[in-house]
């Protein structure tokens, strides 16, 4: 079988990492169409995944429109040349359009409910959509399936990832003190329209507060204020989850990394004006703290609640959440092959 994978975000690299390896081990031929955004290319290179860059991320709504057209045409050329039996992506805008034109099955995995532009561009054309059980957004009528857990189970399931302390130390983990991980996003994706991030004053005040308690690591898609650059994560891109796994708390704007922290056993403070149904679910189970209106006091209060937890309480809650969850990488492998048709 020939499988084309659409990679538009760093998290997509991790989502498809193990499925890609499994398909290749099974003898299938794969090709990856990538996008120049944040550390996407660096991650693909670090994991030894060959890829073809067919577009670059834009920073405005008109720019996103231009990129979409260019990516659609580039994907069309790539698909005509490679002739895949099936195409898959996380979101899957370009593959849904190209699949409709060329009659190739397109498979999308997605978890963001409030992404109206993404939904309008994808759902009418995608062959099949896969979403988490907790998802409460628009779906493709009669063409949607649900999976247990979150997308992080594809790469952070215990069968697929084991944190390594030596790797975490190489990535910047401070021994004998508390470690805090902050993630800031660029708010430039199509589903980020209308949203914005922390103010500079809030960020600077909160980092100063954390520095008095331990070591701070900041991963940011945007430039940091000059005084905070010293805290920027400078480890290898593929080492970041080893570091996160040994941190005492995650605080940030990324819903994706909030879910990753939870799965790694790290309490997560999701501090953003956006939401996901899976973050609501994690919050309801006491694994994640939501701060939708971000200011210094609300961040400080959420961290205080995290640190007031008993030592054994979070592991108990995580164990309850993990019951019935499966290795999502295996599910993705089977789902994509199934959509390719009965011949496979």
C-alpha cells in the first residue's frame, strides 16, 4: 500500500511517528508532506523521517488563505506523482480537497471543537473523521468514528514512551530543586483566530514568582521579553517530553501540551482563553486545572491548588483515567488501512 501523511504542526509529527514506523515495518510505502512551522521540520529530521516541505505557515487570516491554496496545489501535484492508496492527517484540510478531486480516501484525526474555518474547509470533503470520545464539536455526517483518550496516547502511551532521567538532565532539568515548564503558543493557526495569549506583564511577574521556587523552562513560539530569554528551552526538540516528565508542574497556553503533561503524570495548568472537551474531561477528573482568564493572581492560585495535593493523589486519579485506554498508535494504523479499502 502507498500511504501519504499530511504533517502541518509539530504535534502531528509525534502523532504519526509510531504509526509511520509500523506501516513501514509492515512493508507499506509512505511519504510525508510537511509544513514549515515552528519546529516541525526539526522534529521530523530528529526522528529520521524523510519529508517534503510543500508550504510555510503564515501569520494572518489572508496569509493563511494564500497558504491553503498553495498547499492544496502542492498536495495535488505530490498525490498525482506518488499515487497513494490513502491519505491521512491531523486536521487534513489539503488531503480532504485533493482526495475529493482525485478519488483517493482521506482520513482526518482531530480534537478541536471551536475551529469553524477548519471545519468548513474539511468536513464536507473528508472521507472519514476520527475524534476523541469526549469531543463535542461538528463532525462529518455518517463518516465519523470516536476513539478513547486523547491524541497523546499515540506517542506517550507507556508502550511507546518511557521518560529517561539522563535525557531530561541533558535537556536542562535541574537536580535537587523544583522544575516548572511553561508553554506559550503563537495563536496563528486557523483555529486561533480571535484568541490571544498572556500579557507580557503577567508572564514576567509569574516567571519571577516561579524563579523564587525553582527552575523555570519556557517553550515559546514567539520571541520572549529580553529578560526572560535566559529561561527559554534550549534542549534538543526530541528531548522535550523527557524533561516535561520530570517537572513538578506544567503551566501554559497549549491544550496539546497540557494533555501530554497529564499523561506523563505531571499536574497541568491550562491557562488560555480557549478550551477543548478533552481538557474539560481532564479537569473534571482532577488531573488538570483550567485558568480561562489569565492574570498573575489566577495563575498563582492554580499553582497553589496543585501544590496542595497529597503526594499519592495525582497518581490515583491518573490510574483511574487510564482504565480502558489503548495504544492509539495501533488504532491509527488499523483505521487508515481500513479506510484504504477491502483490497488491503
